[in-house]
């Protein structure tokens, strides 16, 4: 695969001393808001799986991460098991945790497959929202207004379409949907699968759009993250629309669609989050 737009190379995923084990270093600055973005961690495990599989004709079709315990900045170990390396499809499993940690870490299952003859269906067209340059950058809070510091978004250029902060006036809640154009600041290239995974792990914004102006701070750590990979984006900018489907018992079920600037749906993801009010 091509180099990721979120510079996965800087994490240094490489083979370790025994078969099926890989190492990487999660550098500070990718918090969401405290611990590293779950999509970033999943992308590291996914790269290790692709290296272990070593079947370029087998492209990622779907992956699911279970966030069993926290993975923090610093050295990590990734253990990969090839469950099946078939003629037309392969399935792998991996675990990523901090080096020397006894915690469970994050567990990833993924299926890869070759291209096949089939039927082209795209029943989720991109919303007609215009181009990124039609929108302004995400505003900063006024002095004295508390706000979460999310290091991950220091790497992301955002053009908001439907995404307001709790301190802003002139909008109303009641609809759990957020839309924005996003791109990586450090790259002018379209994001590959490693770059899309972190962008997909940005669904909590839809919760705030439902809560409305003046809502209290909330945090929504991931229980899981499932991504369906459809196509390589043809643009640097990615249009994302996240929506909450249901919320109950302190859990939130959400989904996100990701389109490139050609209007093509390149990926779809879903997850369950825990809703916390710190």
C-alpha cells in the first residue's frame, strides 16, 4: 500500500524478534482527547496484519476492533495470527498493547479478499454540500471558555458544515448528526486505509449536535469500531457525516459515511460508545 496520509511511517511498525510479532512507537500528540485516537491504534495493528499476510492481491474488506483496555503513548507490541490464508480470501487476528503491559489491549479482526466480478451498487450518494473552500475553519473558543484539548485534531484541517460547539449561539439541538470536510495537515495526498481509520473514529461529535447549545462536556470512549473499506479516495479532502442511531443505558450506537471529493463513498464505519459526563 502507499504511504498513509497520516504518516503511519513515523510510528515505525516493524517486525520483532519472533514470527507474528511487530513493534511500533505511538508518539504523543494523537490524543482523543486523552489517549491515542482508537483509529490510529487500529491502523498500526492493521499495518502489522498486512505485513504478516504479505498478499498484495488480498485487499482489506472489513475490520473490527474491540477496545478491551487502554493503549497509551509509547512502545507497543502487536501480535498477529493468520487464521486463514486462502486462495481468494484471508482472515487475520491481532492484539496491540503497550510493551510489558499485562492489560488486554485492543483486539482486531480483519478480512481481506481479491477483486471479483460483481454488481456495482452505491445507494448512499454524497450530500450536496459544495466544496471544502465553501466553508470556514473550525472556530476556537473565546478566552475563558473551557474546551477539550484534542491532540488528534491538531493534525486535521476541518471545514465544518454541520458541527457546532456548546459555547456557540444561533443553533439548536435535537438532531444527532454532524458533517464536516477533513484532511490531514501534514500531507497533500489522499488518505489510504491507514488514514481513513482515524477519520472514521470521530463519531462522538454527533452526540453534541443532539444535546444543543450550552450542553455539558461529555466523553464517548469506544467499545468497538468496525470499518468497511470500499475504494481508495481520489482527493485529499474527505467528507464525513456521522449520525447516532440509538442511545440507551449510557451507550451510544453511531455510524459514519466517508466520501471523497468525487462524491464516491470510500468507507463506512459503525461503533458503540460509552457516554460519560466528567
